[in-house]
C-alpha cells in the first residue's frame, strides 16, 4: 500500500516537472522549471550509481597520484619562486578535516620533499608523469561520460594537453595569488582599508577570495578537461554550483563527521582515522566535481531537458528523418562554403538531444556518407552527393549500430514474413528508384510509375 502510494507520488511529481512544454513559457517560470528538471536528472543519475561509482574510482586514483602530482607542481612552482604558496592551498583544501588535515598535509609534503626529480632517471621521470597523467585522464573520462562523449583524446593530445594543464595551470593560479597579495599589501589598499565603507568591503573580499578561487578552479576544469567545446557561461554555472556545494559540504563535514563523532571514529579506526577522513573528503570532493560537470552539461544542452529521462531512444522512423536532415544540412553547408556541419548546431536547430544526432552522424560516417574534419571540427559529405542514393541513406539509418550476430538474415525463416518484408523493400525501391541526394536538393525528383509505386509506412 505504501509502495503504491510512493510510486503514484513519484509519477505525479515527475508529471508536474516534465509535463509542461518549455516553449512559450515566461522566462522566469521557464528558468525555475529547467532548474527543477536539472535537479531531477541529477537525483536520477546519483540513484543509478554512475556518479558515485566514478567518484570512488577517482579517490583510488588520487591516492596513487597525489604525491607525484604535488612533486611535479612543486618542481614547476619552485622554479618560479612561488612554491611556498602550495602549502597554504593544501591547508585550505583539507580545512574541513580540522587538525587531522593539517597533520596529513605535513606528512604529504614530507613525502614530496623527499622526491628528488633530478635523481629519478629517465624511466623514473616517465613513470612519474604517467602516474600524474593517469589521474587527469580519469577525470576526463568521468566528465566525458557526463557530457555524453564517447571519443577520448588521442594519446598525443593527452600528453600535450594534460602537461599544459599540469605545468601552466598551477603557475597561473599561484601567480594570480601573488599578484593579489601584492596588491592588498600596497599603501593605497592599506589607506583604503582605514576608510569606511572601503575597509568593510576589502574585508569581505578577503573572506570571499578563497571561495572565488575554488569556483575558478572548478570552472577551469569544466572548460578545459572535457573533450568538447564548453561555453564559458556553462563552465561558470557548473563552477558556481560546485563552489557553493563544496563550501556547504565543508561546513557539514567539519560539523557532523570530524568534530561531533570524532571520538567514535578514533575508537574504531585508531590512527587510521586520519586516512579515513581524508578518503571520505576526497570522495565528497570528486562527487561535487562530477555533479557540477553534469550541471554545466545541462546548461549547455537544454534540449536534454525537453524529454523525460528514459525516453531518449529514437524509433526507426525518427532515425530515417534525422539521417536525411543531417545529409541535407551537410551538403548545403558544403555548397554554400559555410563551416562543416556542427553536431551542436544541428541538435539545437532540430530540438533533439545531441546524443541522438551524434548516433545518426556516426552511422552515416560508418557507411561512408560523411567524413569528419579537424579544422574547423565538423562533418562534410564524404563523396559526390550525385552518387549518394536516398534509399542507401535510409538503409544506413535503419541498420545503424547493428551487431553482426543480430541481423535479420539470422532470424528463423518465415515465408510470410519474408515475403512481406520483400514487398516493403521493393516498394521503397520503386518510390525512390535511383534518386540521389543531389536530385532531392535541386528539387528534381523522378516521378515513380504510379502502377508500381507502393507507399512505405514508417
């Protein structure tokens, strides 16, 4: 009885959030409804276990890569004389752990001090960088999953891109901290601090600065790590949400986990409680990062908020329409000299999730109708559209991602079913004949013989 009531309540709430169409709504109401849909999608993803599982995996990788990562960052920062600020950042990152966090940071920095990069040798240095790069690759894979991206960066792109992030990123952050500290220490700022309301304002800015840096760090990750172009606005939205969650989680973690029941945990885990708290806080941090990545994705792809979760499977009829629309758009862009076909632009124009459009493009690319371009990134016809028959495009859409062991030819033979399917295929061939994509674009269709034409029901 209770289960039935909860199920009905769940369906009622889902209908309330997803039942109305966002089109034509006032801007404020549409924004609230989109926010509720994002919350519902996040709860669903958390309940399904994908985000928690990837967060736990990142905790394990972090434990393996933390000392090498800090050693690389420390070496780079030391060359520019700003390595002393690394300790302050680490203390801020583990502040929710209380005194145990400070002790842990001292131990970790002790390990880092013992790592002498110059004495590792070529093999040791390579292994050091491979360990660090594996962490960034794991983060990219997790964010790519949130962004519905199946293709990872190539090996060369990983090394060049990851090393740029690892070497240049910390330098920019700590250089910015140094510049801010120098500005705050100037005589002008000191004079302004003695004048109200500038003194109160400067004090508030000083308190908000660590929070703003956390938001900037999350924004940087969302903008640079996923293997796709992320709009600055979407990265900022995800970074802001993650920053707020991180600060709130830090307060809750310190109050409910570390301070209140610390004696109980110490009794259970003894001296291992420091590591336990650290692993738990790492898990929370990675969980927040992946949640913010999903928020950034939904902000950039609102088309995923137009259909209730679980209803994103395209029928064969829709796949055929998408295949024709994609090929027509690709050829028109090629003829007009416009940039190659962009998946995101097509997704927005058609009002369909990008994943469905990408599946169709992948099927057309696999059959040799489209080819991917690198500069600028996109897709264009792989051959002369005068040699691409419409019936072949429809067949490619209908047989997209068909497994070699799950094809119609391997089904048990049934003469009546086979005869009907042959009639349908013959009807499609009679209607389309040898019409090509070029003829369709130029509006020069070949009229089929009325006696032999058969309407193909889709």
